[in-house]
């Protein structure tokens, strides 16, 4: 039997077929998961997401508009999941945002308060906000993941305020895991290597990061979406039943190297 047979979950973060969330959905669906999706508000965002989901083989997907920065949107989407399905088994949080003007070398110290607040809100707080709404939908337990990056642990030039937000996301992962474990809800994050997505291109010097990782990582290559998608499926399946509160590096080993 497939790993995700009989499991249903919500995937937040497919912008197009380059998104990490797309690769995660592809892997989950290969293992027979039932996937529900959200897209950022707006016709263009809806069309892009619909096109990607269609490529996954779903002609009539469950797809809702949601700005994770809006409590009303979060309530509406999770209420609709409850009305339509009653429960879910997994949640994928694969979203982040920071004003790209502040994601370039030399632009960290001057980060304005509103840029900082928005980056932390969308990229970290929303994991808690979604977890809080997912808990009542997981009466028999469940598993959730978010996407982090090495810039949470080390200063990566240009990653700047997003690095601070990812540190908060990784910390939130541990606090959520500590609180939700007694409900048999597991909470983890994947620290993914650099992948050429729409968001990644907003980080100044991203091409150099890709080149550097390819030269230095033990596997001598960059990650693929499938590398991350398959680890996500492991974390969201019963194979990882004893794993919670962890940040798992899927980065071709880059984070294990000192020089
Ligand atoms: N691409 C990389 O190199 C890389 C590496 C490690 C971690 N990550 C993380 O992976 C996750 C997915 O990013 P990606 O690289 O696939 O890029 P992407 O641009 O394909 O996806 C980012 C998603 O965030 C969504 N989003 C932004 N603001 C939102 C909001 N207010 N409400 C709801 N959704 C919102 C966008 O709609 C988009 O779907 C992010 O957390 C990112 O930081 C990316």
C-alpha cells in the first residue's frame, strides 16, 4: 500500500510548477495523498496555481484563495476544510515573504520596522496561525511541515531579514512540537537547499549561492524539488512516527561542511 493512502491534507504555497510546494504535492500524490490547495488572492495567482495543479493531474481541485496575513482568510479556509471534509491528516506550510529591496548585500542593518514585521508575520507567525486552526481538524493526530533555509543558522549574504524570520520559524517548529505532541500531532521543518523558484530569485546574489553550493556540497550538486518532496512525504507519513520538533536539512550535505 502507498505511504499516504487514506491521508488528506492542505498544501499552502504553490505559485507555479517551480515551487517547492509543487514538488511536495507531486511526491505526496505519487503516494496517493488527497491534496487540497490554496493560492494567493487575485486572478493571475489563481490561474498560475490552477495550471500547476492541473499538471499534477487534478482537473477539478479543491482550491481556495488565501492571504495568510489575514486572520479572516485563514478562518474562512480552515472552516471550509472542516465543512467539506471534517478532518485532515497533514499540513504543508511552504510560504515566505520579505520586501526584496531589503534582500541584498549591505541592506540588513537598515531594515525598516514594517519590513521586519511583515517578513516575520508572513514567514514565521503564519506557521503558528495555521497550526492553531489545523489542530481541531486533526482529532486523531497529524503531521505538519514548513520550509526553512540555512540562512536561519548562519548569516548568508543578502538573505538578511529572511534569515531572522527563518530562525523564528525553526524555533516555532520546536515550540509547536512541544505543545502539540500530546495530541499526537508532529511538527517539523525542512531546511531546503537553494532552488530556482520565483521567491528565490528575489534574494540578491542567488545565482552565486547556487554555484557555491554545487562546488562545496558533499554531493556536488544542488537539490532538486524531488529531494525535498520525498523528505516531506516521509515527514508527513507514518514512516516518521517518532520524529517531531526537528529541522531536517535536505541540502546535498552543504550544512555539514565547515569550509
Ligand atoms: N527556493 C529556495 O531556494 C528555498 C530554499 C529553502 C527554503 N525555501 C522556502 O520554501 C518556501 C516556498 O518558497 P519557494 O522557493 O517554493 O518559492 P515560491 O515563490 O514558489 O513560493 C512561495 C509561496 O509563498 C506564497 N506566499 C507569499 N506570501 C503569502 C501570503 N501572504 N499568503 C499566502 N501565501 C503567500 C506565494 O504565493 C508562493 O506560493 C518558502 O518558505 C521559502 O522561504 C526556499
